[in-house]
C-alpha cells in the first residue's frame, strides 16, 4: 500500500525507471513489452496513437477509408488486414514500409495492398513490421496518428497475435463493433484489456445503416448499459456508416478527434500517467505474488523440517524397539539351540 501511494506522486519518467529496475532485478520479463511501449512516450513530441480495434469484419478499414476520404486501405468480404498500418498528417502523400530486419522503403499508394493485405502478404511472409502513410488531408488532426489493426478472432491466428502484441502502444482506443454482431464476450475482454493501457476507450458502432433510428437507440442503450454493469463506468458510443448519412456521423467523429487534437498536451499527459500507474500496479501484483510464494516456501521448509525431526524421533523409538525384539529373539534362539 505504501508503494501504491508513493507511485501516485512520482513523476511518470521516474516511476517508469523504478519499475524497469524492479523488473530487471526480479526477472519480471512479462512486463518488458509494456515498459518498452512506455519508454517510447518519452521521446520528443510523440504522436497519440488512435487505434481502431475490434473483431474481424467489424468495418475498421472501411471506416478509416471513409473518414479520411480516400481508399488507402484494402477492404473485402473476407478478413483482409494482416499488418499494422498507421496514418498521420504529412505535407505530401507518401507511404513507407518498415520491415522487421530494419529495412525501410517508400511505395506508391497502389502498392500498399501488396504489404498489408492477407491475400497479397499471407501471414506476413514479407516480414513487414508496419506501414506508415502520410496524408495532407489529416492536417486538422495534427498530433494524432490513426492506426488500423488486423481483426481479432479470425481463423488467421497471426492477425490476432499482431494486434494483441501491439496493444501496449495504444493511446486512445476506438473499439469497432458491427451493428450486425452486437456486443460479445470477446469485445468485453478486449475493452477490459485496453483499460489497462489507456484511459480513453470509445466504442464505434459500425454498419448502422442496417438499423433504423429506433433500433440504433436500442443498440446504443444496450451497449452503454452492458458496459456500465460490467465495468462500473460510462463509455462514449459513436455511430458510423459508410453508405448512409455519412456526413452526419462524420461530423460527430470530427468533433471527437478535433477535441483530442486540440487538447493533445493534456490528453497525452493523462495517457502517460495512466500507462505508468497501470504498469506500477501490475509490477506490484507480481511482487506480491513473489512474496506470497516465498512465504509459502518458508512455511513448506518449516513443515519439512518438522517432519524430518519427527522422523528422527520416530527412528530412535523404532530402533530401540527393534533392538529389544532382536535381543529377546537372540536369547530365545540360544535357549532353543541348547535344548536341541
């Protein structure tokens, strides 16, 4: 408890350094990915990663294409995205592919699909780490970087692993849920995990053109009520359709993203603080588990010691009894032999 109170007052950078030292000293390797992600937040003027996450075929790539007004990302009737794709403001249109071996190359927009689609880059056989896209049209959202992720829960397990591995990087999470597939247990699990990485988790109900106005209200109330009951917290729910009343829905999203961009410094500080405190809680949890295990080990050693000592006492008693039995038998043997 003392550590928790102290961590709430520490500077995030100092707290992160302390967590890193503790994890290194006690070999808590499971937090290394989160520590590395947090370290990236302390570089000069980092962007807020606005990640679009969710189950496969929730309409994530279609939403981004519609929102930016340009079909940059491939879409299809089967799970498509296989690589993390990041979009941000740039003075001119350009796309760059970064590979896990450290290489980086610029490509034309019509070549992007060759690197990020499951059909053209099956299970990421081209070893692509991330694709970065810059667009002048994203000028109103400077300071933000929109991230398209592979869908979760598809038959392509690699896609799910890529998204799960990237989660510690998230700054603001937009969880896309298709109107034709209401809130599920998988969505709840994703939201719960995201709450450990960011204070900003927003739901995006896609394909709302499949519902009339009454059904939309019913769906939104259902989602808000379910999440309130599960997490004891109110969540913002945004609506979107790529085929119906898009300008109306986009206006609400514009306002949300513009507020995030204009208040970037405050939002960023809140994200950093949330990540480091969450990491501190997890680190403390590991230490408590280690302490309990150590205490239990001490108890087990004491119990073993008691058993050994008891066995020694029992051994002495048994040895005495055997000696008396052997002595009695020895005397009887001599008598019997003599008589014979």
